[in-house]
C-alpha cells in the first residue's frame, strides 16, 4: 500500500519526503529498492510464525485461553520518512 501511495504522490508531482513522508509496514525487500527508499516498521516474521504455530498446537491439546505474546517491532528509517 505504501508503495502505491508513493507512486501516486510522485505522479501528482509531490516530492517525498519534502512534501509527504511515507512509512510502510512489514519491511518488504522492495521498499529498500525504490527511490526514495521506504521507511518501514519491521516485525520478526519467522518468530511470529513459530509462535503462532506453537499457540495453535497448545490450543488443540488443551482447549484453554491462548497465551499473550508480544513481539517488539523495529522502525527502520530510510529516505521516505
């Protein structure tokens, strides 16, 4: 979505980040390859997957309330924001 917003903004003559700052989410690799490189919020995707699978197995075994797991996201500042 952020890349689409960047494209539309540039097509409308806006300068990023001078006129509009944009920050994406999920740290997709393409975000570092566009011009200007996209600032983003990065999450530990592999750890999220492992924890989700473990929680699903626990729920199937015990049928209890799921645990709460909090992962710390990281803000990666690049030239777009």
